[in-house]
C-alpha cells in the first residue's frame, strides 16, 4: 500500500504546481494589436462600435466586427470622445498579476499540510500511539499482590512469572525455558486485569496494556502492523509484560470468514501476525504475554497451545474465605461500625466476584454518607446488597391493596416451603417492597458455598420456586403473572437435570447439550437425537415439575395457618429477616 500512496502524492503535487503556473501567467484573450493613433482615427471616422476598458488597456470592435487591442495613455480624456461617437462602453479593473511564488505558495502550503496529516494518520493506524499504552513505572508499581485477595491459587501460579522477570537465569541455568504467555481466564469481575497489573508492579518491569479490539480495524493489514510495532517496542524494553485484555476479540478461531467477510479476513491476518510474533521471541528476550478472556472456548487452538500461552490460569469467583479477604482490602479506607465483620458480610454474598464486592462496599459507604452517618453500619451494607441484587426501591409506585396481598402470600409461600424442606438453604430475608422489576423477593443464603448439587437439592429448589404460585392457588384459587420468572428458572433446572446432568432414571446418564467451556452461561442444545428420545425428554421434564408441584401443594396445605400468619406479618412489616420468620413459625405451631 505504500507505493500507491506515494504515487498519488506525486500526482497531486504535479497538478497543484501546474495550476500555480497557469494562474501566474494570468492568461487573457489574445487580440491583434492596433496603434493608438490608428484607433483614434477610426474613432473620429465613426468606425468603432463598442469597447471594453481594462485599466488602460482597450479591447475594441469596429463596425465590421473586427476585434483588436490597444492601450490609452489617458482614459479620462478618451471617455468624452467615446460618448460623443455613441460607442458602447464596458469597463472593469485591471486584475492583479501574481508572480509564480505568490500564486503557488498557498497551494504548496495546502499540499504540505495534507501530506503531514496523512503521515500522522498512517502512523496512528499502524503504530502504538493511542493504542498500546506503556504504563509508567510509578503507576504500575502501585498495584501489587497485596492488593489482590481471595484468589491465592492464581497468585501462587503467577508469582513464579514474577520471578522469571526478576531473575530469568535462575530458571534457565538447568536448561528450562521461560514461558512466553500466561492466559488468565474466568468470569467477568474476578480480577484478571488487576492480577496482570500486580505482576508488573511486583516485577518492576515495563507494562504495555491494550485491548484485543485495538488491533482490529476495517482496513486490511492495519492490525498486523500494530502487532509488529507492539512487539518491536516490547523487545526494546525487555524484560517487560504485554497485557492484552479481552484477547478473544482478536484471537477467535479462524475459518469463519470467506467471500464478503473482510472483517474476518482482517482479524485472521492480525491473529496470524500475533502467532508469528509469539513464536519469534529470541532466547535472550524476556517478554511475557498476559492475555485475559472470559471466553476461552472461542480462542484459536494455535493460540492456546504450549509455546505460545504456556500457562492457563483459571480464576473463579471466590469462596466465603476469599470474599472476606477481598472485603477487607476494599474496606481498608472505609470507616466501619464496630459491629460489622467481614466474615458476616462474606457469608451473605455467595457468588459475588471481586468487582461485585468492591461495588458493594462503595454503595454502602455512599448510602451511609447520604444519611449523614459517621460510620458504615451493617444495615447500610444490607441495603446496598439489596440494591445491587434487586434494584432500587420503587417508593413512588402505587400498589392496590389486593395486589399487595397477593404478593405477600406469594412470598410467604416461597419462604414456608424453604423452611420445611431439609435440603433447602436458610431463609435470609423476605420483602414485598417493589425493587427493580420484582414486586417482592425471598432471599436464601447457603450456610456453605456449594460447588456441586445433589438431585434432592435441585428438586427442593424447584419446590421452593413453585411455592409462590401454589400459595396463590390455595388462597385465591387463581394465578397471576408474578410467577413468570419462577417458572422460567424451574423449567431450566428440570431441563438441565434431564439433558445435562443425567438425573432422570428413565433417560439415564445421558447428556444432550453441548459442554459450556465459557463463563458467560451460554449453551446450545443438541438436536442429534431421535424424535422418540425428544418425546421421552419432554415427558421426564414434565414429570419432574409435576411431582414437585404436587409435593409443594401438600406441604402448603398442611401448614395453611402458618401461611396466613406469615402473610399478615408481611403486610404490616413489609420486610422480615430469617429470625422473624422462624418466630412466626413457632407461634403458628
């Protein structure tokens, strides 16, 4: 592409210079010259029909329509004589006659400015400026492993990477090879970017940071040029770290392009350049690539193989101990009340990632400040958690008494079934205050983090979800749309029990869905089974839901008095915690 651009610049330059030469000559219409004396003689004889006066120059036409040109030394003297002979007179000022330099200079300046901005634009497209930022050492060094908590296994794995950068000879003296790449994979918010910064801060080396989408442009070849420029700059700063966030934007599996897929062609060229550069490191170049993604399943196999990303570190949401450590890090600069303990908060936030916990502490501090408190109390943290999980309270929403009563019985049904089942998680809170799109919510908090689920636990979970709809049927003998989300989750759990986890005694240990290797929850159901198998799967899903529905109906009918008492308390208090629910249950007998 370089030579066509250069030829185009030369052509434009020649045209502009030619235009300048043309304008400097100030070309006028060329007419036969005539002596001024002869012109006066023809004027006296009445042979001049019309004239055009341009400064002192005269273009004249005689009665025979012959054109000629002459020059008058005194136009003021000539004008009365022209009028006397009834000659038609036109006049215009003498045009300024620019020299070559005067006429060409503005064009040259325009051409120079165009060349300058074209070159700057090409440099911005193919180079590092504005794309890969070299994080200053005083900034990168501010983040260390002390700022990363709750993922000790990942930290231990990456600490060896830090040692590689600090003293590579310690590991290469026995013939070993320094890993070229480390792939951090895990759900969003688990601390992948923070870990990469901590590596650079601990090692004290230059840190290049950019996103995978920064490589890809609509112009073919630009991304590959950026890759080459990035690695060339990194080699000059060796030892160093190149951090590519969301690497799946450029590292997706090849072969999805084809005719008319220019974007895919550009991405594949960029990926090819990245693969070549990762293979091209010399033994004396200590440059480590750290990539981060939450979609490792879509990465090209050539990118994940040993020799490129030698190490793959999976970072999952922290357990209860890890959450307590993360909360301690994010709560260092927050003034807490004496009764707030991080272990208590961690036990009520299962499934929260590091980013979720940081947001929780920030929201709690903002809520406490909004109420002019001196310290953050446990009630502020609970309110912040409710806002994050369910949305802000819809205080201005006008609810009819009948709708409020239905919501109270619906949530009481969820809570009652959860209190009666042995495998269910304890009830933490019930509320009938509208939040987000929900009219009410029943929260359950597990005593311990669960990493696998039994069939009994999942069946109890379905019964709890059906408890709200069943309570409406028992009390009002009708249904509302409030159970729509409950039914969606119920159907999903039953489907996965049959098609993914092999928990149906009739279908047996079979899997009819593709394995989900990503962390975004996306999964596709296979169609590679017969029609009879599909009918069997549908029958089993329906049987699981129907069995759970019948057992839920029996449970609630046996504790109908407790259901009424709990609903009445909810209508008065609107929000109840687990201890208050147990108290109502004991009073109901």
